[in-house]
């Protein structure tokens, strides 16, 4: 495990931050490529990237603080300026909201651009979850002595007892999602359906994997990630239905 790569006073850069940055960059390259393939302005990728990076980090930090608010109260400075302790979903949500504003100002269809960027979102998420594994930040699962068991003795939240490496489960599923979305995008689907598929393929696995993780419960015995996953799933279903209805209307 490589939780901290560089530390100077109260500022530190961790393995998670490095993986997150790598994910942002590769996602940007893929997004730019997809825009060019569709004869869309590739400069949109630069605009989204310049906002997504800071918003992603800020959102990830805010959601992590909310999820571990009692720890934040005890030591707010260390938690705020630490390069570790980030929530992937938090970064996702804030980046998407800001990106919607940028896309709207660029006079592009939000759902159309979200379709184009969906493989990039899955790729970025893949690296974000791998960062959790590299840092050993405690988002792993329950104890297991099966062949899947992995110990994190040098992690941010160390454990010498084998646990379920849940971040790696999501890394694998996200990687499969990237490949699937890159194939689906070749089909003549209505606008919004690729993004809907991404939301479902991201939300459903995350909701299920939380049952073998150790995250604190938020409401109705569900974790914060499960609540957000439900929102992703419902939004994905809504996007799919909206796209289907529009197809019927266009054919009339």
C-alpha cells in the first residue's frame, strides 16, 4: 500500500490522489477523442476538465467529511488538507453539476454530451476505486478467509486481517463498463440511453457492494453511497424512459 507519497507540513499527496489525477487525465483524453469522432468541438473537453478537476477534489472532500463528520470535528485541519480521505461519488456529483452549466453555455445538448462522456466517466471511476485500494483508505469490506481475502497492513486504515477487497471488485466492473459503453455507442440509440446505461451499471454494483463494506449507515440502514447509488439508478431509469418516450413522439 502507498497511502502517502509526499508530505510537507500539513500538506500531503497520497496514492489515492495520484490515481485520481491519472483517472482525470485518461478520462479527458478519451472524452476528447469521442468528441472528435462525432465531429463535436473537442475544446469542450478542455473546458469540462478545467472545472472537473477542482470540483472533483472539492466534492470528494466534502462528501468524505459529511460521511465522517465526527472525525472531522476532532481534527478538521488534517482532514481538509490531507491528500487522502476522498469520496469518489462526491467528486462525481459536483463535477457533473458544474459540467452541466458549461455544456449549456456551450449550446450543446446536455444529454448528448453525457452520452459521449459516459465511457470517460466509467474510466475515471475505475481509477478512483483503484486509488482506494492503493491507499488502503478503509473502504474495503468485511473480514474473509477465502481466496479473495486481502490485508492492508500499511494502509491509511491498516488491517492485518484479510478483508474483502471491494474497491477491486468495482475496478473490474468499471473496466467492463468502459468496454461495454464503447461498444454500445456504435449503435443507433436515442440520446440519453448510453448515459442511462452508465448510471445503471455504476449504481447497481455500488449499491450491492455496500452490503459487504464497513461504511457507516446514513438512513434506513443504508450507507451514504447506497443512497447516492439509488439516485443514480432512478436517474438512469428516468433517462431511459424519457428517451423512449421521445422516440415514440418523433415517430408520430
